C-alpha cells in the first residue's frame, strides 16, 4: 500500500481553495451576492467581484487567508465604487444646477427685449428670431443695412448689460 501524500501549501493549511482557480470556483457566487448587497446592481456587482479577483491574483503568492483577503478586496472594491459613484452624481447634480431653466431664461429675455426701443427690438427680432439677412431687415424697417447693423449692435449691447450671466 502506497503511503498517503498530503499536498502542502507554502502559506497556511491546505483547503479546497488552495489554488486560485479553486478559490474562484468556490467563492465567485458568494462574493457576487455580497457585492450585490453592497451596490444594489447585479451587473455592477459581477464587475466589481471580477476586479477584486484580479487584485487578489496580483498578490496571490503572499496571501495567507484567501477567503478573508478576497472578502476584504470585494468590500473595499465596492466601497471605492460607491465613493466614485457619489462623486460623479454630485458633479452631475452641480452641472445640472448650474444650467438655468430654458423657460425662465426665455421669459427673462423677452422681458428685457421689451425694454428696448421699438426699432432696436424690431431689428433684433427680425435679424435673429426670423433669421433674416440685414438687407431684408433694412427693407422691412425702411432703412439702410448700415442702420440695421447699428440698431442690432446697440440692442445687443443693451441686452448684455441687462441680462445677468
């Protein structure tokens, strides 16, 4: 009868998860469940667990307690993802808050436009809202194109002074 040979590990006792492949096979699903409970999204949980396994694999030669090391890697990876996501959401929220409501801007613009002298207002409306060339605006207002340019220039200058940025 041949003597029983017990494989040994360099770091710690032999377990079912002695090799990285065994660890992956045994712990992948439980780690995905753990990650899902931490992040609330199955696809993200799977991605984060894969990232954690990559981190564990990089340090595999020095890992003494693979299950604990993996669990810590999964939790830390999920926490990092959560912090990154919170920063992104905060940045997005700030960008959205910085953009004024288009309806309010339009209302304010019409209010300021109404304060302009009639010819300036007409020149701006015809030139920009009706998208008419200066020559056509001049024909409608019965003036020269140079006069249209002057009316538009002065009207826009007044609008810039009145409309806050």
